[in-house]
């Protein structure tokens, strides 16, 4: 029995369905887990993986969908302003505008993640999750060189359109992606003096990994990629024929007048490519430190399918490996998964976007601002003394609207430009989320089963943790549910006036547990 | 003996904890603190101030007598008269008044032309190089130079008897310099939010919640240390992951309590200017005065990326830097604890020699760095920048920044620098 052979259908319990939704999406409501489980393993995996791509444009604002004012137009316009102070103000205004737009784009994406659902007609969870995967794998950020929202929206759309397509298709789109070409300096790469940045990362981080190419290969690939550039007037891809080096190159032992597409073909023909990507997929979807046997097995399926991610995920999400002990509840939730998953559990809409974005920034995952071209490291790197307490304080924010100043957006990393002047909303208590636990219980029809404190604890554990809780966790929570605030024993009761308040306190503690940080 | 929770810890205080140091069930912070308190009085402390964005070294330590300097900077150059002269050819930027006093008293070392081979002009990449302290392509580059120092302190030690929480950084993210395998080091953005807050409406309910929170985050055996094989990534071994999280949580909560306690109890002497850097240094002074077990404090002052309209901005930034650090050093002296502390201030790169068209300067290469303290060998180290021999318009480095690290590690933190930096670097006599 191989690691990737399918599990028996009977093992696709609601807990298993929840596991699938946390990994292939951003968590779920318990009802969604039950519904998906009822579909059966095969139909459930098909529904998740074989989704119809959304196209992903609407309803992002039109301002984001059109290219920004070209730099030279801006400069012309500024030059015409005589008063230096007004000119600088105008310049800052154009930066501030982009800061606002990127905030809008972040909120738009979070909204899509939150609205994603395996239910028919829902935004496909896997499209959003894979787009996030590619955003971290082929990482480009607003900071430093791009500084415009439009190219990052375009890139996001490309990742989404090609999310489950083949690796060569994805790489060929990548070498034409304006944001990436600017981010890694290829836009200005000229024959005779090629810039090696993109060629290096293409091999090191995007396709093969260190040790599977030489410095000479980097130089030769850089030559092949000269001329892959960007028209800065409208941020479109532009192949500059005069800048391209058409002469013979020798890349990974093969000689010819290679261009970018040929580089992609040569890279994808390397055995290391499938292994490298298998490790990435496993780390993201299955377990943080995959063993060599897992990598070999996944790489084989991926390679044999012609690098078709859709068929790989079809296999992976049905596999013994995916539902085995090393995979279940072993991955530290990324901040985005943590936040969106919690909101799903609460059946809540997106809270005040600025506060949510600020919290995500402090937790270490700001969309469109990956720390560097290597993306977010993930795993245990999400956790330090600060980020863990921030996660726990974030729970307090969701439950009680208490939002520390720390959640106010930090100045953007536009180190050498004017700071963002974004207005932050008030951070008083109850500013953001208004969660009504009792209403949620009644809507789900579970009210009549809430007889004891234990029933209530089990209900919330199921809604939020969505797995068999560790015994000490459940015991501790039951103790809380049986103790009233006046020092006596008064079990929680859904008919009591303070039920909602006590329920929020209970969920606050569920979310303030190490267990809740894992999925 | 059962003494697990924060409340019990706080009511017992540090003294009673020595007894517990052998129990694997006690949060490491408690035992580390217990182990460290005895030594804290005489241990050396390093305070790192990172000047983010690329400080213009040439307008900080100004080679005013060099004609090439004024020529390259028609609008930005400072004249000898304007500077606070160090000698006939060099002067400090006029807003570095406090630093000039430190320099004159022999407590400020200026190391000139510090950099590294093949300099990167990317903020990110250059900062990464400075913070990791390792050569390009070194697999240990993921860890930070201070993080590896923390690891070296923890190595081989009984996990329950490891040294105290040995590094503390201010800011929302842990600096890469701190990245380590032992899961030590604190990142604090605001001591007031660096705690878990119960939500109970009544104090009794709040206290029940707090007890339960502590129970949920109680390390239940294990070291909380990621084994080398899975540091930076977790295997499918859930108990390890859970323990890692529990240790991190409990250490953070306990450290937060201790820190808030010390900040309340300790006092600063003298006055500090306004601003974030000064506010953080005030906290550092209190923590040092209160024998908090951290050996390294890490702070950052941003804004040095002066591509345009540099003059006023740079004056403001350096003024803030000098006044804040000056007040900090004066505070330590008044409290007679200045002997314990050395301050290192660096930036990821200097700026180009020639100014650009926007009365600013673009990303450059080598620049001076600064050390302060009673124990530094004050004065100028290394020759002034050679503006006639530039590398693509940038000052060439003559001293590798790791030579400075090596001296600090060997002579100040008393650890083997070769182990931390991956190879031997000839130290320079700064401490």
C-alpha cells in the first residue's frame, strides 16, 4: 500500500472533511464539514479540485484594474508645479493613493477567502488557497520596487487563472509577469550586460533549488531572459527584441539560441524540478517537514502527469498520506488561515479591514508584502513570543472587540518615501466584531441539545477546533463553563442572560490555546 | 513541589525558584531566570541600534577637508566650520552634540569604511547580510549572528538550566539577527500588550479564565526546544509542536509580567527626548537596572533612506539618534551601571558619494559604524574614506563588519566568534 493510495471512503468523516477544508481552503463551518463528508470522499475531492476558475476580477474596484499614471506623465505633471511644497505634496499624494489601493486589494482578497465555500456556487476555496500558495512561491511584493497596486492585481489574476495548470505553463506566464520582471530587475536586463537576479531566483527558488545548477547556468539563463521587459507606461509585458540576446547559450548541458520559453522547457526537463515542487506542495498542504519517501512519491505522480497540478491534488487529497497522523493537526496555521478560519467559525463577516490588516501584519503575514522573494517561510517561523501573544490578543479582538494599538497598521515599508497617511479607524471596544453565540446556536438548530456545560463546551470545540480535543483542553474548558463569575458554581445555560458573554469567554480561551494554532 | 502557574511564580518571586530548577515541568523562563539572576550583576550587555534605510556615512563623519567630498555634493556637503571637528580633516554632523561629548571622553569608537565584499544595494539583502553575519550561500545564513550566540549559550546545557531569556528586541517582528534554533529571545512591540488579557466581566471570572489559560499553555514536559532536525519546521510530531507553542506562550507571558514589573519599579535618571527610540532606550535602561536577564537588546531607528531633500531629514534623524543614545548613556552612568553596557550602532549600507538630482543620495556601500560605552576603545579606527578610489561611485570597504562582530563576541560577550561567524575574522581593538 503506497503513501498515495486512496483511503477507504468510510474514513472520510466530518473531521476528515474539516481537515481537507483547512488545508485546501481557509477552514469551514462545522456544517460545511458535515455536508462535505456526506458527499463522500470522491465527490468531495472532485468538487474542491475540479472547480470552475472564477476569473477573479469582479468586484475589485475599477481603479485597481487600470494602469496607474505612468511615471513620466507624473513627472511631467509635477514639473509643471512651480511651488516646491505643493509639488512635494502632490508627489506624496500619488504614493498615498497607491497605499490606499493596495489596502483595498488586500481587503478584497481576504473577503474572497472568507466567502469561499465548498457549497455549490461558492467561491472555490482551493482557488484562493492555491493563489496564496503561488503568491508565496513566486513571491513579489509591493515594497521596494513595484509600489503600484495594478501590477500586483494582474499578477494575482495570473496566479488564479493558472492555479491548477501545468508547471511549464505557470513558469511561462511568470517570465512574462510585469510585477515579477520589475521586482527581480529583469525589465532592465540587456544583452551584453544581463541582470542575473531573475535567472538565479528562477532556478534557486522557483523551480530547482540550490545545488541543481551552476553559476554558469545562471549567467546563460540570464542571457536568454534579456529583453523580457515591461512597458512602464501601462505595466504591460513587452519583449524588447533589441535587448534580447539571440546567440547560442549552454544551459544545463544543452546548447541552442535559447529564449525564455526554452529556459522553462529545459528547467522542467530536470529531474530536480518535480522533487523540488513536490517538497513545496507537501510542506504547504500536508506536513511541515516531509520525509524523502513522501517527496519521491509525490514527485513521481507530478512528473508522470506532465506537471498537472490538478491531477496531483486529486491524488493527494484522497491519499493515505493526507489523512495519516503526520499530516493531521500538525501544521501551524498561517496568520491569514488563522484569521479567516476563526471568522468562518463565527459565521461572521469581515471586520473592519484596517484592523484586520493591521493584526495580520503584526502576526507576520501581510498579503502583497511577502518578506522577500523567498515568500513566507511558514511552519514554526510563524511563532515567536510576540506573534503568539498577538494571536491570542487577536482572539480577544474577535470575541470582545478589544484591539490593542499594536493592530493599527504599521507604517508601510516604503522606507524612502513619504509614510502612509492612511486614517485609522477608532480602536475602541466593540469597534469591530459583534458575534452572537446564542443566535448561532439557535440558527443551527442545536439549542435543544445544549443541556449541560459539557454539551456547550463540546459544541464550541466542534465549531472552532473541529477535531477531537485533547482531554486536558476539554476538562479545563468544562471547568470554566461550570464556574460562574461570582466565585460559585453556576453552569452555563443558554437561557441565561449572560450566556453570550460567557460563550465569548469560552471561545476566547479555545483560541488562546496552542491546539488552536494548528490545523 | 507544584509551582507552575504565573501567579504562583510571581508570589514566590525569583528566590524560591532555585529549588525548582531541576523540574522539567517548569516553564523555561522561570528556571532560566533563576539560573541567570546570580550572574546578572556582572554580565556584559550589548545594545544594538539599527539605523534602517542606509545612513549617509559621509555626512555623519564628514571628511570636510577632502575636496572631492564637496565636489561630489554641491548642495549637501557640510563645511569644516559646520561640523563638530574631530581633527583637521574629519568632523561629526552638527546635530551629533552628545556623541561629540562621548567621543571627547573616550567613550565612542568610530570604525570607518565598514562593509563587506560584493556589496548589495538592496536594503533587504544588505540587511540580511549584516544580520546573519555569514557568507553568501552559507547554509547557516538563515540564523542571525546573535541568534547563533544564543544557541551557543544554550548548547549542551540542561534545558531547564539554560541561561536566562537572553535577547530582547523591540518591534513587531523578531529581527533576523535573533533567529535561532533554541526558541529563545523576545520580540516586544509594546509591554502593555505583551500579555494575555482575560475577558471576564468580574474579577473572579477573569481570574478563573487566567488560571485556565495558564493550564492550557502549561509546558507539560519536554524542553520546548525544537530539535536541530526540525528547527524552523516541524515534523509530523504533534506533541513537539504543542510543546513548542506552550513554552513560547508561557515564556512570553512570564517575561511580560517581569518586564512590566521592572518598568514600574525602576526609575530613569536624567531626561530623555521624545520619540520612539528614546522611549525604548528608557525601557532598556530600566530593565538593565533591574537585572533583567537579557544580554542583548535590539532596537531600530528608521527613516535613513534619504533619496531626496536629505539635509533637513538627516539632521532630524541624527539629532534624535544622538540625543536618545546620549540620554541613555548618561542615565546608565548616573545609575552606575554603565560599565555593563556596550552600544553598537550600524546601518545596512552608506550612500553614494555623489548626491543625486533630488538633493538626496542613493544607496551606496561602506560607511562608518559606532560603538559606545565605558569599555570601548574610543577614537577613530581605520583610515578616512578614500574618495579618489571608489567602487562604481561608492566608498570601498576596508573593514569587514564581521571583524567588529568578532571583537564584540570574543572580548565583550566572551564567546568564540569563529563558531558564531563560521570562520575566523581578525578582530579590531574596539572593546
